[in-house]
C-alpha cells in the first residue's frame, strides 16, 4: 500500500544514516503489512534488523507474527515462533494469540491446537482471545468436535466468554452441520447474557439452512428485528435457501419481497433459488388445479351414475 511505501522510505533513510533505525521503527512498518503478499516485506525487515546489529526483541517478533496472522501466513508464523525460542526470548500470550490466529486464517486447525497445548508447558494462561481464536481455527478446519472441547475448557477455566467465542462456536456448528448444537449454543448465550450480533445470527441461520430447519431460520430473522440487529443479504439468503430446501416457496418469495423493501441486493445464488422457487410453486399450483379439476369431474360422473 502507499502507507507501507512511505514507511519503508523512512527506513531507507535510516539505513543511509540520515535517521537512526530502532526496533520500534521496524515494528511500525510491520504493523502496516496486512496481506500475504506483504509477508515477504516482514521477512526482509527482520533480515535487515540483524544486519543492523539490532538484537530482535519480543515486541518485534510479535509484530512480525501479527503481520503473518493478517496475511494468513501460518507457516512463516510458526517459523518465527521457532526462531524466538532459539533466541531464548520468553514469549507472552499475545505472541501465541497471533500465531494461533495465523493458523486460524490459514485453516490449520491442528497447528492451532498444538500452539494452544504449548501454553501449559510455557506456564501461560489462555485468555478470551486465545480461546476464541482456537475455536475459530477448529471451525474453519471443519472440526466441530474440537471446537466444543476447547469451549468446554474455556467454561471450566472460568475465562469470560464473549460474542466472538460464541460466534466461532456457531461457525463450527455451521461447518459441521450441527443444527441441534447451534440451538444449545444460542440458549447458552441467552443464559450468559451475551447478546448475539449479526455475525452470530448469520452463522446460526446458515446452520439451520443446512439442517433444513426453515422455521428456526425464520424465527431468528424475527428475533433479529426484535433485537434491532439489522439483517443483511447473507441473513436473508440463508433463510431463503432454508425455505427452498423445505419446499416452502411462498415464504421464500415473501423474504425476497422483504429484501426488496429493505433495498438489499440478492446475490446470484439467492436469485437462482428464488427463480427456481417460482417455477416449483407454479408447477405445484398447476398440479393442484389439475387435480381439483379432475376431482370435480369425477364427482360429476358419480352423481350422474346415481341419477341413472
């Protein structure tokens, strides 16, 4: 980005001795790296730090690993963790959270669990962010069983459970097609006085869609309106899909009308579902009309036979 180029220009001035380079300066540049393509910049900066005979500290490495997290560069994050350990630099929970986050974004749930397990050996205590990120990694890795196990540990450890952790657990329900468990998660949120947000509602509605639980999906849409959480096109799209799977095309078309009223533009998939629903509904109504006509004709014939 332009911001990264500007900051790197300042670092070039540092190298030319116009400005004095510091570890904080390098960390600032790393904080601007927010994509996989820019992870190479992070590695280049670390190499430059070593050339400048500046001993890397934990703050610098954490900034580098955080950049890997934003860029989903899980392998580079793990390599940096090894490098930190080799330098005998004590790591803190923030460093681990960033590494687990990199594994989550890179869809490496096994490595996320490995780093989570290391915390006990390092005598570090997982916090809310640690648990939420680890659950998120399991969800993205389509491993709902481990997501629930980590959530259980979180509950037993009396670590505050926030909407992010619950949302990640609902995401695990979605990827694992566990609509019954999604209901339990929503109930637990209510008992814990954790208010659902758009993200958690959408995870739950998509879970009900995959479970062909159209009534539950519509119920959540109504609840969102009561809780003043504004549904988006993803919310409606999943609910429409749930109605379509259950052959509830009248409700699906009503939801399409609500989207139009709210000026929400359906995506191509939702449009296709709605068009297909219209065709199926027309065939159903036509079939019912023909059947009705056939029944009436049969009734007339029976009456004639009785008269004769």
